[in-house]
C-alpha cells in the first residue's frame, strides 16, 4: 500500500525549514528592531538609558561575534559581558 502524505504536513515542513534559515538578527529586523551597537558596562547602561529617554524601546541580545562586521577579538575573550543593543520606536511616538 503506498504511503499517503498530507500536503499540509509537507507545506508546514517546508515552512519550518525556511524559518530555520532565518538568523536571529533577521528575525529581530522583521519585527522592527534596528541594530545599534555592541557594548559592555558602563557604556551599555548609559546607551540603554539614552535610547529610552529619547523614546525608543530597547532590546539587548547576547554578543555574537558571527554577527559583527568589525574586529571582535578582544570582545570574544569575555563574550558574556557584552550585549548588542537593538532599538525601535515606541508605539505612538515619533
């Protein structure tokens, strides 16, 4: 007896495969987040406060050397202390 495959399962599987190719950075961008920069404290806290003061939502992501274009050798030595700042305008504000 031939195996019948539900078309919805096939389409859903393809959708999952396509979604797995999306990087976390692309997923954030599709949700309206814009990458700003990567910092550690005290500059990190200062920048987060500044973005909030001027009306932005702020999201922090763990440092990932693979997502950086510049030299990251020194950051890679202590990656847990660095965070990448993403911002987007707050709803209803300019």
